[in-house]
């Protein structure tokens, strides 16, 4: 019950009781209260006319970076005697310096400006609500209003620099890039020998072959290097990412950000598919802008369970046939069939798998039973990886206690000679 | 400063009431008031904002009850006017304490760069003016004697109720 109501109730009670029992002292007792109530209600601010401008030092920060929020509130209405300005922050953001609140007296046509600093966990945050509470002269009656300030802050994952990610899809695009295209033409690596054609540089002539076939000249052909379509698939299923209160999902996000950066830097066309509670699809594109799009999308992803897709699901119409897919997932045994199905469709698959066994083990007491269970889980994982390798899927097991750059340098920079596995 | 004033007002209000009740021969009521004061102070330490308004209500019940008891005994024997003045004083200080306690709670939301001293000064001046006017009006009402019949009291009651309703309507329209 509000103070206004109790005060008014008490005043009424005293007046009515005084009149009922014809007691002058009771009526006299009501007078200070009545006056207090009257003065408060007399100066209740009617409508609040405030203009709010919010400025962010940047709209996109990395985790642990700090953003400065500046708010300027101008009073376009009547003078406000006691005004509480409260910037409502969504959960996940932490105040580093300053205060998101101000308690001020704001005369008409005057403004108040203040700045505070924030940092936060990975996410997309709507900084768009300023709660304004204006009070009367004595602070008895409050008028509250929410003002929309329309700002958004992205806290994106850090982007680790990978030198290169070696992929070799069957199909490449027409633009030159860094991926061997399995076609002869201008390039660096030797590819084939063909009969000399006018325009071939003399230093390309293969004198050994020409010596063996004296009727014609033969020149070397090089393997063309082009860009490719790459689909990054981020697994956000709760069942594969979360273990009690701990989640390995942040590591998957970190790896996806690093991979997208490296693949885009190599000139490839990269799209991203996230599936967790919902499916999020970042349409394929090139360059830095696409990198930003992917980072923005990565910033707002959370693991969850889909009502429709309990298994690994990749809509095939999103990725061109025989393109490169990079799956970032802790993997569970049931995913094997889905991955083989993708491979049979002709996709080239690279799986980067943050190791959930070591991750979960680090949070548990190392009893004999748990160590045995961990050993069994690890063996199952090794078997799964070998089976994947057997069908031509390269899978990288990433112990999350190792830096991803180190793992990437070891396993992703060089092209792995894979068994043919499933052929199309 | 506001916090200090809150405790001072609670102490003064309780002190006045205890004095009147003890001198009137009602020590039990005095002990209940001491208990209420301790509960109020505890509530302030615990930052329970609702405690102040509850205590204001209870203090007013005690003050109103005091008018019905014959408290002009002992040192205050034969001085009903002084007893009434002390009770009205206790009421004014209880009102001040309740208001200041809520104001102190609101001041806790202020940022370090806010002009808290300015806000305090402004609020205290206004509150003091209201409290002094209210107290003076009560004193005038108690000292001025106007004889009127029952019929007049009925008429006055109707006028007062009608007047309050008009004031409420006017304020509602003004704030809409």
C-alpha cells in the first residue's frame, strides 16, 4: 500500500472519528496530516515531458572491453522537484564505473548529462529503457514513466587470429583465392602437363617430357586456386553443450568466430548456421562486413533445445552441393549418421569438436568411478572420431584447456590426406 | 544528516509520548512505545521502507488514544492544554520522522555526483514549513473556542466531506 493511501486513510479516519465522537483534539490531530497531504497533492508533477538522448562510445565491444554510456536528459515540461533517472540494464551487463542512476532536481528547459561504464558477457543487449520517477515537493506521490531510448550493444566473442584453415572442397567458385580448385591454370602448385599452347611462358615448358616426346612441346600446368563456399555450422543443442551448470558452448562460439575470420580472410564466401532452440542462418557473404554479421549473430546465440530437431539437422538447401562444411560441435555418438548422410551428399566436412569429457571432468571430484566413466567416454569419443575419419570426415578434438590457436596450428593449417570414404 | 534527523524525530516523538503516558499513570503504554521505537529504528537499519508508514499509523493510534485517556495527572495534573500540545507535538514529529525516513531511503539511490545536500536542504525547508503550519493550525484549533450546536456540527460535517471530495476531484483533473 502506498504512503499516499495510508496518509489519506489516516487523515480521513481522524476526521471521521473526531466528527463521530465530537472530539476537537482528534480533528486538530488530523490537521498536520491533512496539510501534508494537500501540499503533496498540490505539487504532483502532471505529465513528464523529457527528451532523452543516449550515446554509446561504441556499439560493439569484445568480452571484457568497456563501453561508455552517456545519457542526456532535457526537461521540456514543468520543473521537476525530485527526479530519479534510472537506466534499466538487462542482466549480463556489469557496471564498471559511474552509476546508471541519478537523483536530481530538474527545472524546466534544463538538462542533466552523465556517463557511466559497462562491460558484459557475450550477448546482444537492448539498452533502450530509462525509468523516470518524478515526485512531488514532499515526495509523497510518484509519477513513473518508461522512456524508450533505442540503443543496442553487442558484446562479441574475441576473434582469435588463425593463419590459415586448410580446406579442399570439391567445388569452388570462379574467383581466385587460396583453395586448390583441382583444375589446371594459373597457380603455384604443379598440377599436370599438357601440349604447349601459344602464350605459355617459356619457363613453363617441361623439357623432360618434351625430350621423351620429340614431336611436340609440353608445358606444365598449375593448379588453380579459387575461393569456395563454406558453411559454418554451430551446434547449440543443450544436450551436447551443457553439463549441469557448466556449458562448453562459449568455447564453440570462440572457435566459430576464429574459423569464420580465417575463412573470410582467405576470400571465401562464408555463411553460418546455428541450431539450438531456434535456427539462425547468416546468409553467405564475403569480406569484413560478413565477418561483422557473423560476430553480431554469434553474440546473441544461446544453447537450447529445439522442439522440432532433436538430432543434428542441416538444411541442405542452404549450402551448395559439394561445398565445404565446418561443423563446430562437442558431438554426441548419435551425430555419426547425420554426418555420414552429409558426406554422402558430397559435402566436404571438417568437424571441430571442443572436448566435453575433459571439460566436464575438470568440474568434478576425481573419484575412481568418475575416472573410469571419463575413460569410457573418452574411448567412445576416440571410436567416433576414427569412424568419422574412415568416411572421410576430418575431426579435430580440441581439449578446451589448450588454446584454440595452438590446436588450429597443429591440425587445421595443413591439409590432411583423408581416405576417400564415401564416394559420390 | 537526514538519517540523524530521522532518529532525532523518532526519539523526540517517542519521548513526548512516553512522558505524557508515564506522567498520566500508564507506564505499560510507555513500554509499548519504547518497543515500537526500537522496532522502528531496527526497520530503518534493515532498510524496510514500509516500516515508517506503519509506525506513523501506530503512533497516531497511540496519540489519538491519549486524547481519550485522562492523562492530566502527576506532574501534568490540571494542565490538559499542555497534554494536548505535547500529543500534537508528538504527532508532528512522528510525521516528520516518517517522511524523512522515506526521503533517506530515496537518497540512497543518488549517485555520488548528485547534489544530495541541495536536495536535502530543499526538502527539509519545505517539510519544516508544512510541519510548523500544521502544528500551528492544530494549536489554534485547540485554543480557539467556538460554541456550536449539534445541527451545526452536522452541517459542518457535510461541508467538510463535500469539500474534501471537491478537492480530490480537482486534483485528479489537474493531474490527468
